[in-house]
């Protein structure tokens, strides 16, 4: 790290601690998010501002607390964002993140301590950061996607909590996790499968085919679970258009071939795509 970046980093930490102290003095619960939290939880990268998450009803009190501590403040957008400035260093006070994500008691209870300038402050959990970053990703801000991937790579995720927080945004988070798998990261199959199924459940089906596809999906899943050639109850089966896709992991190539045979016997005119992996 060069001298200029080191000085900027130290100033950012100093302003962050000053802002957190001001919010604590005003009895405003808060947590670090954004680039500084990503650097603490995943990959190190430069950021130009500080992001603090507060509860929506506390937003005005947060700004008042920062004003009392000497920050210059502005009510930038009353739907989601206020700003505070310590000279040229900017603090974003966020109370509604993209996708309608809010700082609630569940999120606050899962905050984790990170060390900033020799002190520990609360940051959003890796799981909440992952969801927020996946939802916030867009063409003009690809850093969010790679921040989230670095959090996945760091490991040690609370998967039941992640599933709970990710369900309202299942398609975006499932996409991120599938990308991580394609990039060689090792993830537990079942949580990813659950999110993919939740994402597909949100896709509006063709009205005329809905009932038939549901019945066929149920019949194929039952066959894969009970047919003695397979006995695999945890495979993912998707019926879409004229195709039946099966995904998951099995122990042997013979079991994978048996899955294709069973589906071929029952799928009729549907094209069977056997994407099961042998591990």
C-alpha cells in the first residue's frame, strides 16, 4: 500500500470510528456495510466512502447525532439515503438498501465484530452482506458481484440463516452461488438447490402447462427417490417447455446412467437433460 493510500485508509478509519461513536452516543443501532465491510469479510479493495446501515425509523436521529458530533449533513434522498461529511470524507447513512433490504432486529442480532483502527465495531454478517451485494449488483457497479464472491470464498457461512435472508431475492442469490460453483468454489449442494428451487417457484409458468408440469415433476422426483436402480431423493428435477432437467450429485457413473434411464422411461416426449455430477 502506497503512502497516499495508507493515509487515505487511516483517515477513513478515523472518520468511521468518529461516526460510530456519534451514533452510539445518540443511541442509534448501526452496522458497517459497503466497501469497508467487504474488505473486512472478503477481499481487500479501495473505497471512497463509509457506509453505515441504520433502521429506517432511526434515520433522522442518526443524522442529528452526527450533526451534534460536528459532521456536515444532508437529507440526500428520504426514501433510502442520508449523507454526512467530515471535511472531505463522506459517510452514507443508509436505511433502505436496494431491493427493499432493511436493517432489522434479525440482521442486527447476526452482526459480527470487525477490527477497525485497533477497535472492534459491528459489521453486517457475511450472509447479509452477500445478499445485499448480490441484489445491488448492476452493470455500472460490478464490484458488488465480486465482493459477494469473495465473501463466499472466505467460507464459514451460516447456511440456514443465509437461506432465510436470501429467499426474497432467491433468483439473484442463487445466480451468484451457481456462478461461484462454476468458478470452482466448493459449496454445500442442498442450500444451493433450495435457493434454485425457490427461484424457479417465482417464475410465472405457462398457464396451460402448469398443472401437467407439476404432476410430471412430482412423478419424476418420486421415481428417482423410490426406484431401486436410483434411490436418490435429493436430486433437483425441473420441467420447463419440452425439457426435463435433473441436477445433483451421485457417487458412481452407473447411478448417473440409471437416472437417465428412469427419466427416459417416464418423460415421454420430453427431452431429458442429465446434468447430474459424479463426485
